[in-house]
C-alpha cells in the first residue's frame, strides 16, 4: 500500500510543475504513491526538458502552458482527478515593479484554474499559499490573499457535489528558487553576505516537508479549508551565520514590501480555526461549511495568533544544516 492512497490510480495536474516545489513533488509522488499520470504544466521548455531527462517515467506528461491561458488549462485538465496549483510570480521586489503581471498570474490565473477545474469535473484542487498572504504589505502577498479567497469561495461556485478547493499556507522554503539560501551561498564566495535587518524572523520549512504537507492536505480536505503547518522559526541573522559562519555581514536595510516578522495565523482567523497535533485548520465562514466542517481538532485560545516572533518552536542550527545538506547543493 502506498503512503498517499489519495493519489492511487489518479491523474494529477501540477501547475508550475517545473519549479522547485513541482520537481520535489514529482520525485516524492513517484517514490511513495501510485498515480496513473502526472501532468506538469508550466511555461518553460528548458525546465521541462531537464525534468524529462531526470525522470524517465512513462507516467509523466509535459504541457507547455501559462495559467493566464484558460483555453490551454481546459485542455490540460481534461480527465484530471486532482490539481496542485503551484504556479505563481512569487518574488516580492519583482511583483512590486511589475504589479499588473503579478495580478494576471496570481489572481487571474487562479480564476482560470478554478473555472477550468469546475468545468472539467476535477475532484480536488489544493492551492499553494504563503505567509505573505496574511495581513499583506506587498503586492505579492496581496495577490496571494485574493487567490486564497477565490479558492475558498470556489466551493460555492462548484456546489455541494462539485470540485473541492482548499489552500495550504506555509512559510519560507529552504532552498527554493529565488530564496535566501542560494543567495547566501553565492555571496559566501566573496566572504561578505548581506542582511536586511538583524531583527527579522521567518518561518522555515524544507521542500520535502512542504510537499508532504500538501499531499496530506489533499487527503484531509473537505473543501474550503486553509491548512497551516506547525513550523519552526529562526532569525535571518542566525540563518545567515549558520550557512556562512566566517563571512562578514553587511546590513543593507529592509527591502520594499518586506516585514520584520511574518504571521501564519491571525487573531481574527483563530476564532474559526482548530488545532491538530501537526497543523492548524482555518475553517471558512460560509454557509457551505456548516455540513462538512472538521469533526476533530481543538478550538484555539482567545486572541491566539501564530507569528515567527512569538513562535515557541525555534529552528536549531543543526536542523537547518540538515535541511541544507539534504538539498545536495555544491
């Protein structure tokens, strides 16, 4: 029996399938589940070619396409059972400089995924979100907040027996495309690394942990939930000193659209959220949830919030080094 029986003999579509998350997702699904087909939907032919060379599995299908292109999504979702929506423009400074492009991909693309999934009879859609969507101060976070709202409310458009939509929201992924780790490793060569603000803290999760969490969410979801894993936090300064202990540090100041600390669960959300041993579930405040809500889990204390500053679980330097080692980065 496979670890993820929810994928057994299923046709799975992954948008943004050739990104760092998509590649790790494919690796884990092929090892630990028994899917019928995995369709990888992305814009980049070079990344698709690289993945074809790495994974020589006849269950993989590669679709060139953009989530902005609804017609192409309809074709890609024909006969699909499950969708993992990971496609996004996610670099905060680039989104600030190219706001309309971020809206087209992160919001309009989400709408296209929802419409195509409903009309194609897809069973479940899990969308990847971020702590940047919580009380956003940058455009990227704002677009992901809107996307969360769209996917939650997509359950109303689908109806009680239609496609189920949920979101998985988590923090910074160690080693993902465009993240701080590759930057620090490159700067390390020059013996000087840059730090935006010494006070800054972040939630941290490995690619493998993120993939396992998302796959578990597919199994748990009833439609409408936002799933939030319990994660460790660490100061950016400690992160940098662990990765490049002998490098000099240059403080450059906080970038446009950045927060000092991040939040995964607000006080307002905690009023309609429940706690489980490994995660929290934010339940939707919509009529469709009244007959399908979570039966287990514990209510959260009054005024509870989950932030990288107040988090009781700290990422140790040894745990971080293990995450970095697992990435097999030269």
